[in-house]
C-alpha cells in the first residue's frame, strides 16, 4: 500500500510539472516567430493534456501517467531550448549590427569634424596672407614684433578624438532580444521574466 501511495505522489508531481511546463511554453511562444511559436504551442497543449489525467488514471496506472507527463515535459524543454538558442543568436547578430552601425556613424562624424576644422584653418591662413600683402609695408617693417604675436593657425592635419560610440538603449529592445542578452550574460530563469524584470537584471 505504501509503495502505491509513493507512486501516486510521484504521478501527482509529474502532472504538476507538466502543467507548469505547458504554461511556461505558452508564455515563451508569444515572443517567438510564428513558425517556432506554432510548434511550441502544440507541444504546450500536449503537456497540458498530459497534466489533466484523471484521478482514476493516477490510482490505476500511476507509472503510466508519470511516463506520459515526463515525455511531454521533455518534448517541451527540447523545443524551448532550441527556440531560446535561436533567440540568443538573433540577439547577438542584432547587437553586432548595432555596434558596426555605431562605429560607422562615429567615423563619419569624426571625418565631418576634421573636414570642418581643415576648412576653418584654410580660411584663417588665407586671411593672414591677405593682410601681409597690404600696402602698409613700412608699418610692418617698423613693428616686426606685431607679426610674431599673431597666434599660429591650428594644425589642419590634427585629427580630433573619435566620439564615443552610442550605447544601446535596452528599453527599445524586444523581450526576445532581452532574453537573448540575458542568456548570453548567464542569467538563469530568464525565460520566465517580464520585460521590466529583464531590464532590471541586465542593468544591474
């Protein structure tokens, strides 16, 4: 009798686990592309069905109930792992593209700043040459020190420091992208976190 009771408790635990797996899978499916979401929802329904075994079934064939529930859970977990791996890969790809875009914009801004500095220096040099070529030659000869006090034009070849690349705003990312980042950061249980919780964990 004790053995049967223990087996029945194991069956009840398996049914609870299957129900939880189905719930988590449905939640995750909302963040996935249509194809992956459809497959995961189907497996979630199977797990939910396995978790609704009748009490009579648990009493008569607890081992069979456990086997069915465990198999359903395994299928859901396998599909979930694959979907999360694809999400992580997509998030990494997006982050890399964002980094390259930011670097490109920084280079473009630096080039524009350098060009503006060169143009300004060229105008100053041209203005200086024009003032030296004026008819007041005697004044320039009597006061040579005045020419030496003119501040030198800035070096047109000096390149300004590159501006820092803009940081990625986590708030604009989707839940799927945030979960991908959480996975890459080694955060556990991220598939059950909300967007606000993910932002808090990633920002800490």
